[in-house]
């Protein structure tokens, strides 16, 4: 199983990996309620997540779930019923964490509009495990995965080439990337146990926080206004110019400035003669245009996709999504031009991060890989749905020193659909294998005692305590 806490949605899925680069996936998706993003306690958010896992199990794995529940309620053993963990779960948690074990990591800071101070510094796996234990779910959080790492792994599974994917990148609510680095190049001190047999390690860059000092990032008055009104001013400055959560808000701020400017005729008409629909434009009083985060980036995709002279589809969307009635053709043209500029700037900035990683890996310059594509897996609604986003990235890559036209042609950017979920399931599987090997290594009486102790410790309702005991 895998669960994926993005910034906007929570996905639960179960995956059968067929072992031949294909898989079968069942999933459910819910929007994370806004009030839970800023809940008083971490427990409120994680209880909601556990409840969703329960609903999913009931709906899609009803037989196994009911059989398990029946056993739990009816079985009488001397030591009581011992919870079984029928499902191993990969937990994709797309916020910065200090990962200290395969299924253990403490939250460094919230991003993407979340703000639950109570959760900072705590082990997010234990928080989820604890809430799932309260509901007696037969599930063990086996691996903690960043969505970028999941995407990288999923891409390597589904499109095996000579050398696998070099980068997994997200352009969804937020943006981030993970790549494979040589251990010898890692300057940061590494603590704890890690496997160094391959000489490589996956690095989660957290590039959303690139250039928070604004030394090189472009900055407009609207970028500044967005940042100042956000829950984390001064942080994630690159992300705030690139990803889905923010592009719509930048656009909204520009539009409001234009709308309020008496010198600019935008979303308003002198009379019906100045409107090609022979009406006058009206903006509904309760239009979400007047509310922070009120303009979803998806309308920018509608604008980019509508290339008809009348812009009929976009104008319909302006009416239904933003309650702008009878927008004139020139209003829609202005909307499209501004949205296009914001989208193009985002794609070009995206190319900066991608290009930097490609150069860092040295794959383009390696004569042994001359005819090999440099493979990149991407996931997230923005890159998936915004028309020509990847084309604009490619155009910008060609302009980067050290890449150029020829280099850009070799960079293959492919959508890893549901990548973060599939990757998390793959990693959970690897983690389960590691557990098994660990248990085999401890074979004999002592080994089985330890294994038993481990599973009974997890019966405990207090997940954090249970996790500590099972260590
Ligand atoms: P998550 O980040 O939670 O994993 P997604 O990858 O679906 O979720 O990204 C959600 C973000 O993508 C939201 O900020 C939303 O505004 C944006 N988005 C959703 N649909 C589209 C679309 N059609 N075009 C552009 N952006 C979109
Ligand atoms: Mg995501």
C-alpha cells in the first residue's frame, strides 16, 4: 500500500507490482480539508488520514479487512489478540523531514500553506501509525518516502533504460527534486547507518527553498505581495514562483491591480458597445477573485489551451469559476497573455533546477553515454496538465550553458503518472524485504522472540511508544 500526503490531496492506494515494469493500481483521493492544514494538533490531521485508510480498506479490500476484524474480535488466545500487519505501507510525505530511518523521520518545517506547529520535530510515521493503531488497521508504515524519491524510483521501475532515471521532480502544489549522487561528492556529514555498497545515494534537494535571499530569482511587486501574505514569508521563494499553489495567486494579484486601476479598462465596460458580446462585464460581488488563493492555477491551463480567436472556452470558464459575467474578448486576451507569461516564467525557472541537476550528474559530458537519453521522471498536476509546460522547459534547457540544443534533445522528461504512490509502494516492498533479512539473520529462539516482541509492541495504542519499543 501507499499513502501520499501532497499539499492539496491525500491519496490512498494499493498496488500490485507485476515485476516486469508494469503494475496494477487502485486508488482513492480526497482533498485535504483546509481547516486541517492549520489544525491545533497534529493528531487531528493524522486521525483524518487514518480514517481515509480505513475507508479505502473497507471499500477495496473488504474481504481481507473483514476477515481480519472478525479474527480480532473472536480469537481468544492466552496473550490476547495480536495485531497482524497484512499490509506494508509506504508513506509519501511531501514536506521537509530529517529522515533517521527507513520508517522514521521528524518534520523540519511545514510548507505549501500547512501550519501545525505541534507536529514540527515529531516523527510523522509514528503519528500515522498511532492513529491507524487506534482504528485497529492491519497496516504497518514500512517506509517514509519523499514524493520526489518515489517519483524517481517509480520512473526507474517503469522505464528501465541502461542507466535508470537521474532525477525525479515534482511540479504540483509545490516543487522539489531528488537525484542520484555519488557518495564521494556528498559534502554534508552523514550520520547513522547507511548502505554504501553502490557508492551512490539519493539526495532530496528541497529546491523549493533555492535562493531564499533572492540573489538571482526574478521578483515583481506581485511576488512580494504573495510572499508577505503567506504563512511562511521569506521561505520557499523558488517554489513561490514555480508551482501550482502559487501561480494562480500571482495571476490573481495582477488581475486585481488591473481591475482596480481606473485608467485600465479590464473586466469593465464603458457601455455594451465596448463589449463584443454587446453586454457589459460584471464581476460578482462574491467572486473568488477577491479572496486570497481564490484563483486556481487550473484556469491558467484552460487559458493556455484555448487558441481560438474568440476564446470562448476561457470566457465560459471565467464565468463559471470566477463569476466574471460577459467578459469581453479583449479581457480574455489580456487574461491569457498575463497567465501565459506567469506560466512561461515558471517553466523557465523549472528548467534552471532541472538543468543544474543534469549538469551535476555529468551524464551529458560522459562519452560512454553519448547516445543515451538522460531520463527524468516528473509528477504533479501542473506539469501534467499545463499545456506545453515540458516544451517550454526544453526550450529553456537549450539556452543553458553546457546543455545547448544538442544536450536539450537528449534530456527526456517523462510523466511518472502516480509516481509518488508507485514509488512509495516499491520502497515499502524493499523495506519489507530488509525486515525479513534482518529477522532471518536473527534466526533461532532469540530471533523469534524479538520478532514476536516487535509485533506485540505494535498492538499498543500509543504508536510512538510502540515504535520506540520495537526499536
Ligand atoms: P499534490 O501536490 O497534493 O500532490 P497535485 O500534483 O495534483 O497535488 O497538484 C495540485 C496543484 O496543481 C494545485 O495547486 C492545483 O492548483 C494545480 N493544478 C490542478 N489542476 C491543474 C491544471 N489543470 N493545470 C495547472 N495546475 C493545476
Ligand atoms: Mg503529489
